């Protein structure tokens, strides 16, 4: 590794735990390190974070710039931006969905808009938003052990998302891996 890369890693490693670095900064370092180390686990170990955290930072690289600007302006979270980007391949529609999502009053409503977009490729943002308005979410209350609550809070801090979004993402991942989520 060259001196510039080593300096970037040292600065990032020092600041990630002291400062609230932006997702763009985290993405840049993850991309830079992945080019050098060629392995997500090695990048995670080098930065002292979980491999899934590195995957999320790398996933942010695929988010359209206009949506990243919304994250920078704190209109939507980085996780929401990543979900939109992964769910809506058409960049123009993705940007319009991001605008619709930021208007939604709750995280549940935002998730429904994104899920509706994922399930209805080829539809316009207005059509997707109209379909999403007809959808309802199901509320679930969980009793968490102190260990799980602390882990959830750490994930919220790391990903810049709220508890409900992190819990939903974890549940989606678990159900998807086991074939329950279509």
C-alpha cells in the first residue's frame, strides 16, 4: 500500500470512532481499501468494523448523486438511499421515489413506498406512490434483552438509521436467507 492510502486509513480509523463521519467519507475509504485489499473481511478488520458495515458503505457507491445530496442535506438516511438504489434500478425513477419517500411522515410509510417500488418495476414514481398509499403496515412490538437493545443502538449509530429501520432490515435479511421472503 502506498503512503497516501496508509494515511487515509490511519485518519479514517482514528476519526470513525471519534467523529460522526458522513457516509460519502466512509464509502470512499471502503472503496479505496477494497481496491488495495481485495476482500471485504480484510477491509472490515483493518477498519475495526463488521463486514456488513463495509458492504453498506460500498453499496452507497451505487446511489445516484442526486439522492446522495438528499442524504447530505439530511432529508433521507443513507440506509434509505441504499434501499432505494437497490430497489429501483432506473436512476430517474429512483430520484423521484427518494423525493416521495422524504415526504412520508413515518419510517413505516417510507418502507412501504420503497417496497412498492421494488415490486412494481417499470411504473412511474407517481404510480408507485399511489399504490403505496393503499398499502398498510403491520405493527410489531418486541421485548429486547439489554444485549440486543445495545446492539441495535450500536447499529443505529453505525448506519445512521432508526431502530425500526434496522430491525426491519435484519428481519428481512433473516427471512430472505431462509426462503420465507419472496
